C-alpha cells in the first residue's frame, strides 16, 4: 500500500469512528472551506476552480439535506431543510454569474451554523 493510500484509509477510519456530532462539524468545515474558496475564485475570475468548489459545496449540502431526521428533529430539521434548499438554489445562480454579493450571505450563514454546531458538539463530548 502506498503512503497516500495508507493516509486515506486512516482518514476514512477516523471519520467512521467519530461521533455523529463531530462528523457534522467536519461536513460544515468542508462546506465553509469550499464556499470561501468559491468566493475567492469568483473574485479572481477563475471559472474552473470556482465551479469545482461550488460543485463540492453542493454535494455537501445535498448530503446534509438527505441526513436530516424530520421525525426526531422536528421543527429544527424543517428549518435546516429550508436553509439547505435555499442554498442549493442560490449556489448555481451565484456560480453562473460569478456573483460575489450573492455568495457572501451564504458564507456568513454557514459560518454561523458551523460555529453553533461546533459549540453543540463540544458540549456533547
């Protein structure tokens, strides 16, 4: 096994063994990173890079949307679903026009949610 393959297996095992709360924070971390990088690429007019980060952010948003448990999560799950659907609609529009003002509020929302989920996950540890 090559070194990169070994590292990838270790990282995969790490993700599978972490708590669901930590896994959620990790997903938000990657979502936030991709949104910030998409915004930077928009500002620099780097079309391919921008679209790649938007695509990864969309994948994460779809995963978050699909992981919601509406029965147990109730109103919170419904509100999160609405936010995810809104972001899923806004991202392609921002991407197609390299619309930095349109992506900024998405970044801000994800920053706030990332911080909140991080604090909640720490309390569960």
